[in-house]
C-alpha cells in the first residue's frame, strides 16, 4: 500500500463526484448495490487500514464497526441526517462525523412539495384511472382533491429544509404554522410562520409536514395520540425519517379514517417490503427516500462529503461536523 491516506466509500458513485478524493487518496468504493446496514464484506475486511470512511444514510456506523477501524480519523456521511451514526461512540474515539447540510435543502423541499401536491390533488389515482380506461367522461365532481390556497400547513421542524418548504408553501397561498423546540422569531417574520404547541398544530393543520431530524425525542413523535388530534381531512407528509412516525398507528389512522391520506418519502423500516400493508391502502402514497435525488443535489452532497473526508484525514476541522465535542 502507498503512503497516501486510504479511504473507504460505502457505495459506488460516479467517478466525477469523487475526483478530488482520487487525486490524493487511495480509494476503495463499495459495490453498485451495497448491502446495508452493514458494509459489504470486501469493505469490512479493509477497515483495519482505513484512515477515512464515507457512508450513506443506510450504513450503520456503530461501536462494532469502529472497533474494526483503529486508524479511522473521520466518518463522512453523505446525508444531512446522521441518525445512522453512533455519534457518542465516534466522539469517544476522537473521530469527527461530517454531514452535508445546505446543499440538499432546495432539492428536498422540492420533493416535499411534489408529494404534498400529488396526494392533495390525487395524482397517482387520477393518472392510474386515465391509463386504465376509467377516464370515460369529464366529470365536474371527478377526482376532487384539496385546495392549497388558503389552507394551513403545519411544519414540524423548521430547520433549513422546513424553512425552504415554508418558502415554497407561501407561494402556493398556504398559511404556515410550525412547531420546533426552539422558536425562530426572525423566520416567523420572514416566512409569516406562527409557532404553535404541537397539539394545536396537529388540530389546526390541513397538511402536516414532518421535517425534523430523528432523535430520541422525535422517535414516534407522530403516534396514535398525535394522529387522533389531526383533522379527518388532514394529509400527513413525512420527508424526514421513517421512525418519526409510528407506522402501525399510521396504518390504523389511514384505514379507519382518522386522517385522509399520507405521503411518505421515508418509512419504517426502509426499504419498506413490497408486501407491507401500507402499500395496499389507496390513501397512502410512498416514494423510496428520494428527497435529495436530483442530479446537481446529489453531486453537491458527494463533493461536500469528499471535502469533509479530506479535511478529516488531514487532521483538519471538518466543514460540517455534527459532534463538535470532538474538538474540545
Ligand atoms: C437524506 O435523507 C439525508 O439525510 O441527507
Ligand atoms: C433539518 O430539517 C435541517 O435542514 O437541518
């Protein structure tokens, strides 16, 4: 092995996205279809030599993995969320953990609006009906959906992505309410967003958007009790992490009409198996965690993850680090 730093990238990525990494490091990339949550066996075997590790959100980085990588100087997650990484274990070993905020904000907000609109206006059902021969006449009462203009959007988690959603939602004429641990007076003004306690947000919103990170505090935040507080006409959208919503409670809520419909870009578990009962519900629209899946966005994420990775192997402070305690 050369004396260049040796880094492992969990998944195959387009070469151009990794160009800067290949210039200065020895790089081992994972297979096209990576097995997760573990690293593929070929990659795992090389962990003892790794100076740096770049992961996707499906790879679990825990104490067991870290124990195999005694030389590791950085974990660079190509995602804004880092719930797949045991940050405390990394901190204890002095390993900084990088993430990719900012660059995926607009793309993810686009997807959030796309699935909100799709379900509000019943696009999947209308498209299927047209293709399958049920568009036999124009009907004044056919495929009626929900109006956005004048309705209320409740955003749970007004971080960068939640704010970008609010910005778009204003253009659609939605009134914005939000719930967040900390209040943001400046955003409240700029986005004309009103802070509400969670029960009030749930009771008043026509659309509820989940855009909060997954933490012990937000796990199953949307449980049976929360779903029962929502309007029977409400639409729930989750673009954050599956486990923020209790899947079983949601199943009951959609079946028994506690709420009208759901749009989920994230699920629990992921991938959601093809025989999962949520797919069988006509009022549940599911996309396979594609919030940031736009060309420019993904490339920018990869380049930022590479930047974090390179800084880490050089012993410099990461551009975006989620466990800054490591520097104290
Ligand atoms: C996507 O879900 C991310 O966290 O980047
Ligand atoms: C969370 O929603 C963030 O963008 O930080």
